[in-house]
C-alpha cells in the first residue's frame, strides 16, 4: 500500500526539513528511500524510531532486503541527520538506515544517533 501511494507523490522541491517516524521503515524502507530520492534540497532529516514492545515482530520484519548499492548520491544539501530511538532494540533498523544514507552520499559525520 505504501509503495502504491508514494508512487503518485510529486517531488518535494522546496522541502528543507523533514521529520519521519517509524512508518518510514515499513515495507523495506520504502518511505525513507522515497523521501530521500524526491527531496533534492533537503537539509535536515530527523527519524523518530519509537517501537513499543508489542511491535517487535514489526521491527524484525522490516529488516528486509533493501539493497543500497542500487542508489546513487543524491543529497548534496543534507547537513544534519538525527536518528532518535527509544531503545537499543532499534539497532538493526539504525544499521540499515545508515547503509541507505551512505548509499545516498550522506557522510557519517553528519549523522547524530540518540
């Protein structure tokens, strides 16, 4: 459903600051990747990962098979990425997000994990 909905969304040509929550990692990180690819002047990205105990299955399921090698560096304006997590159980998700950001040309020095 997420892929179908995002397919019809336009470019976010004026978007400079974006806050996404845990839905962006669902369906193999489709939401996150979409916004990275469709926000050419994005400067600040904040990811709020707050998974509850009953959502543990969801975290493992979203680990998925996303292959960041298919991406090219696109985020020339991105200056700050904040990843805010509620506990260390999001480590698997954070690792995958770091690979995706790296594949899009975001250096690790610009990423703050809290």
